[in-house]
DNA sequence: CCTGCTTTCTACAACGTTGTAGGCAACGTT
DNA sequence: AACGTTGCCTACAACGTTGTAGAAAGCAGG
C-alpha cells in the first residue's frame, strides 16, 4: 500500500502541511515535531507523489535525453554521462530513442512526453531550424551540428577543426591517397558535411588534390555501412593508403572489409575514426580516433538546461563548445 | 504558452468534461460538437497534462527499464527492443542506469522514480530475493537469473543449456583444453554460475576433466576484464585450445589478448561468447556466440507487465523462458 | 499588562484531470 | 397525454501536493 501526507500527518498528530514542510526542509519546525514526523515517515515508508507535486509546482525533476539510436555506442556512452551529470542536479533522465527520422524527431521535440519533463537534451539528426521554430519552447539543449543558429541552446564540438587535424595527422605519416568514408547528401548529414570540409581543408593545406573518387558515401553510420563503403572503394580501384571514417563504427566496418580483402592495417592502409567509443580501444588493430570529451559535453548540456530552467527562459540562445583530442593507436602507428 | 481543458472548453463553447470526453474517445458526443472541440484542440495545440491525468487515474503511461550499464552493448540493444515493444502498448520507457550495485539497485527497485511510473522492467545484477521481498510491490518484471523464485514475474533464458550447447560445439570441433572466462564468486554472479555449470556439464558428458586452472574469473564483464583474464591464462601455461567467454565483451577482450600474444583464432585457439552483440558480427575474426532472442525477451517482459497492470496484481509470479540459438562464425570455423 | 515581533503551526485553495450523478431534450411506447 | 428510455451534456468532487494567509503561542521591551 501507498501512503500520503495525510496518513503521515495523522500518525504524527500534526497537519498535512507540517509534514510537507518537514519533507521539503522548511526551517521553522520545532525539533521534536520534526522528529515525530520523520519517525512517522519512516514507519509508513512514505514517498511523495511526484505527479501531485508536479501538478502543484510545475516541476517534475525529470529531464529527457533524446538520441537517434541507443545501440550506437557513442550515444550509449553519452547517455551514461548525461545521467551522471543530471544526478548532480537531482534529476532523473528519461531516455528517448527517436530513430532519427524527421517526423519522429518533431514529435519528440514538440513534446510527446509533454508535461512529464522539465526539459530536453536533444541530439537531432534530421531536424531543421524551421522545424524547431514553430514549437512550443520547452527548455531544450541541442547536441551536435544540425540546427545551426536555431532558437535553442547548443553544445557542439569543432567538427571541421577535428577532421582537419586528424586528416593532417595521416598526411604527416606520409599518406597521400587518403579516402573518406561517411559523406551524406541528405539534410541529415550536417556532421558529415562539416567533417568532409575539414578533410578537404587538410588536403588543400598540404597541397594534395581533393579526389571525388576517394570519397565514399554511407547512408547511415553503422558498421555494415562502413564495411560496404570500404569494399566499394577497394573494388573501384582507387587504392587508398589511408581512410578517414566519419565515425568509429564506420571505421570498425572498414577494418573488417580491409581484413577480408587481405590488406594490412596500418601497413597497407591506415584507418582513423571519430568518437572514441570503447570498441576502438580493443579492436584488432586498435583504432586511432578523434576523442570528443563526452563527459564535458554532457556536463555542459545539463548546466545549460539548468540555467534555462532556473533563469531567464527568453534569454537568447547560447552555443558552447566542448574540447576534443586525438587518440593515436595501432591503426595508424606502424609497429 | 500551454493550454488546459478549460481553454479548449471556452473556445468550443462546451463544458470541460465534454472536451475530456472527446479527448478520451467517449462515444456519446454529437458529431458537430466533437468537430468543434477537435478544432479548438488543434487551434490551441492542446496536450493533456500527464501529471494531472495520472493524479486522477493512477496511470502515467510510463514504464521504467532499469539496467546495470547502458554502454554494455547487450543492454543497449535490449533497451531498443523494450522501447519498441512498449510502444505497441502506448507506453513511454524511462531508462534507468543502476550501476549494478546492490544499494543502487535497491533504491531503484523501491521506487526512486516513485509515482511516476506504472511498472518496472528490471535487470538486476546484485539484488537478492530477500531484498525484493520487503519492497513495495509495484508491478515489476525481472530479466536474467539473479533472483530465482523471488516474488516477481521473470523472463529468463536457459543459461545452463546454452552454455552446455556451445561448449559441446567446441568439443565437437575436436578441442580438448577448453578454458572458461568470466566466473564470479560474488552473489552478483548468478549468470556466471549457471554458465559455468553448463560448461562443466558439457565437459563431463564428453568425458573430459574439469580443470580449475582453465577457469579464469572476471570481476566485471567488460572488454578489459576479458583481455586480462586471457593474458593470465596464457602466462599460467595452461595452453588452452579453446575459450568459452561468458559474454561477448569478454570474448572481444580475449581476442585482443590472443592477438597480442601472437596466437591465431581459430587455428590456435577457438573463441566463443554469449549475447550476440553487434560488435561480434564485425570483429576480426567474427565471433561465434550464443544469440538470445532479445526481441522476444523484450516482448515477453512487456507483455508480462501489461498483464500485471491490467489484471490481478496478487496472482503468483510467472516465469517465462525466451529462446536462443548458436551463431557460428569465424572464431570457431576454420577457413 | 500591553504592543509588536518571531516562531510554529494550521486551514484553505489551487494545480488539470476524470468519475459520478444527474438534468434536459427527443424519441418511441403505452 | 403520460411514461420510460436513450443520447448528450454539465456540475461537482476528488486525486496528493504546496503556496498563501493567518492564527496561536512565546518573547522582548516599554
């Protein structure tokens, strides 16, 4: 059975509001009264009804994290950090999987979980700034690149810079025919566009040609897509000596395809990824990658949301950048 | 701004309750009235306040899924299936990460998210039947092995049978010195114990000795633990020709350690795992594993919860078993 | 002993929703 | 013409909580 403030109040011989005051840490309660109430709470194992509290206060203590897919390791790792960061604020995190489609994302953003959550941390793939503009402006923090200069707070990393840096690393190793895997022409592909830009920048800076034939598209960024893209690069005869994959799962797929083709990594082809997922630290060979500071991304997102909730909801949108670093591993380092 | 039934009612010129009836699909509403109300709902972009509805009805339409760690791929994949299965019932899933500790799990089970959720699907590591016995019995479905014959509904797979089968497969390939990685002595290690039992059964059935030195413990079941356990097996000099790892992440770590030791898989050592996570389909070599039917596990869990919510809450606990099959891949199949 | 202040507590209303009870037409049956 | 039945709708109360207003008791200062 479930007890209410009223039950506790009767047992302790005080009013309902006094129990509420004790629960909420109100100071002007006599110590012996407080003790009596706390005892009653313990005896009845009383827990506040969050729905009722929410109805009254307008806050639930729950925020949502919406990501395209949980079984993409990057998002699972990110979720872990967001849950941890939110715990510091006493928040529970409701994790929502959008699937990445534009319509599904619109539903989530417009608040299918309406009235249950105080705010939303949202990692959209397909959503555009216009989609967001028409919405109910529940406090929201966006992760990633898609909705540039939209109406909401934003945590990003410098995709162009990171892509340029890791491509330059490959060039510095003496590689000259550097392929890229993961380009996308769809509006969903904002990260892809930025990483491609960084890749092209690095080539240009080194005086290398940008060769369209070395750039392989990937409809999604799963292992299977990386493997397929790598295979098509190999059969097309362009003979790359390095591959920059736009995320780690693509890179793991590419490693697989190279292995099947009998090519050695890094001797014949160097491979780099992006995201620093745990798999890449144990793959054969281990994977050189761009490591965004996920803990920092999560913390910044939660802090932005907290400020938005407590402070001025109409203040203009802020954009914060999280750091990254290169993780050099076996897939580029000759033994 | 956010609108209420009252706003819609005023706009449509009807009572609040009539709007509520339209929203809830009550039949006795004149078509023209219904149309007027629906128009007003659309114009105001009205959404019901779930907290208020819950307060009144005692249902939120939200269930929680509590797992030890989201960045263990098995749980992430499971989460995906649970979210999908729950959607069929119109439920939103709140995903909770317990961390796997006994105290944290007790907090979750006793309902830190109290009153916000209708029920709980729970994959405990450390919790004991006694822990659960004292709790508030919110409808709960348990996944996995730990709390055998506890008070709650339960979805399991036949760990002993699956472990026996995959070990027998190794024996059938002619392997004789078969190591096991992942044993645990702690109370958390229920799955470990069952899989070890199946392993020992298979050895006995084939007339092979159970050799303590071939069984390596793993404090957790991460890649790093698998790699460490494999290294210690190799340095101990027991020279296994096959390894049964109690889950896939352990196996991926073991593959890594074998690679570092210069041993070939499967030529020198065959490796098998358990869980069929996506990584194992792309690792080098790809991983032979026990593939539990995760979609079925998720569906059974959600259905059990639905029955518990709608039906008799005091009916005795049920235990359902989900199927599994062996996935034979490169880590055991000679080319 | 009165006044004004502080501390401690209580009664009441309200948050947005839905179940219950009931009213009023319109209809068909006697 | 009176009656019961049905369809459609409304008023009210209640779910459990907390903010507001204010009462009662204690205290200090005159």
